C-alpha cells in the first residue's frame, strides 16, 4: 500500500513538472489553466468563431438610421446605380476623417460617385489625374518668381480643397505619391519652408486600376497605411446595368444641391466620440490585429497599431450609422476586411497559389473567438 502511494505521488509530481515546463513561457495560461476549462463549461460561446459571411458582406449590410446619413445615401442612389460598398465606405470614412483607396476596372463610375458625393456635402472638390510625368509641385504648388515685385510668391495648386480625387494614383511615381503624405496625415503642406494649413475636412479619395500595365507603380507602404478603407469595386449585375441605361437620359448632375451642411457634418463627427466601446470589444479588435502579426506561411509584412485605431473609429461610425450608442462585434466585423486588406502584404508563395488578401484574412479571422 505504501509503495502504491509513493508511485502515485511521483506521478503527480512528474505531471506538475511537465505542466510547469510547458507553460513556463506563458504564465497567464499557467495561472488560468483551470479557469479556462471552467469557462468552457459555463460559457457555450467560448469557442464560438465568427461566421465569415459577416466579414464578406461587411458594409453592404449597413442600414442607415441616422436621418442625415439616410437622406444622403438615398439621394446618392438616385444618381448612382449599385456601388453599395463604395457609397457606404465613403459615408463611414467622412465621419472618421480618414481617406479611401478605391480599386476597380475603368468605367465603373468610381470618379462619378466621388464627385456627386462632394456636391451633396457642399464641399470643394478637385480632381488630379496622376500620370508618370507628374511632379510633386503639380499637386502641392510651389514658389514662383514675380518679376514685378522681384519676390517669390507661393502658389497653391489642386491640393487646396476639401475632397481630392487622386485618379489612377498608381500611375504616378512613388516620389509624387509620397507628396501627399504630409497632407493626408497632418492636413497641411510645407512649401519653401512655410507650412500651410489645408481646409477642413480634408479627404483623399484615390482610385487605382488593378490591371498590371507598364508605367504603374505600387503605392509605398507608408502611404497605404494612411487609407482607412480599401474598397474593391466590381462590375454591376445585368439588372443594374439595364437600370443604368434606363436612367442615363433622365440624369441631371449639373444641379445637385447639398443635403448635409458642414455644421451637420461636424455634429455627426462629435457624436462618434460619444459612442461607447467596451473593453471586450477593444480586446476583440486587438486580437484581430495581433493574429496577423504571427508567423504565417503567406504573410510577408504585418499590420501596425494604426490598424487597431482605424478599426475602432470605423466600428464606432458604423454603430452611429445604425442608430446605436455602443459598438458590437458585428460592427467590427463589417469593417475588418476593408480596413486591413491593404495593410497585409502577401509573399510570393501566396501569389503563386492564387490567394488574395481577403482569403488569407478570412481564414485567420475564423480562429479568433468572440470572447
């Protein structure tokens, strides 16, 4: 009997040593090993994973209950057929005060949507067509010598506007692309050592052609990180294309009146600060971010903390659009893909396998528990 007790005690000691060695690098798991199993019994949602349909549908499923935003969207749809994702993304982005990158083939009404959006908000709009021979001074301006006064005068070019449409931004050289960095981040430009503030709000809505051709340049990573959303615009359905033809002759884009004033826009942006976001949702956001930083066979570069900030702001804007005063998991899920897809860079193995950023991210998101 004594021998049996001694053997049992040795087994228990060996098991405890193995557990200690296994969890020595993770004291949090070691301290909570028993509470984890207890939580599994008491909480049936502990292992619940996110249904990928929420990520895939993202902004398409948003219902605008806010009166101003609802009216803005309804009028936009009288001029634009389809484009649900792009319209919702622009509305959410204007509340956050960031920028949007739009990718799609030519002829899909990307430029038209952005222009009408600026008119409905009563904001100053400038369009810059990016080409390989464009110079930074063509965007920002510069100092021009005045022969009469014999002094240099500062001339500001298209950058002075509320909404800048950077059309086909990937056709310009990286030097020209990065000329927008200070404007996008600080809402100011520096010319000849003098800093000039830009009008508020200041938004850059950039388009790029996904077709790989000569004289195109990928955006620098630092600039990509300044865009809150990357929206993928696809071809319309047959019914939508038929409706485009039906409404083409009746359309009048020359007399579009503002429906949301600047003061209303500022009020809406202040309401975002009042939206409540719990610690549980913040933890969920950081887990979604950190999952992309772990070693992965297809990911070359990982995301920065700016993604967590952008995801939190976008989630609060979605909650405001839905008429809520707090952020839920669904609000985070609706904006996770467009906020992150352009910040994750895949390696050559992923490209050879034909994988996209969305496919890799959806697989990772499924491993993140709700709680």
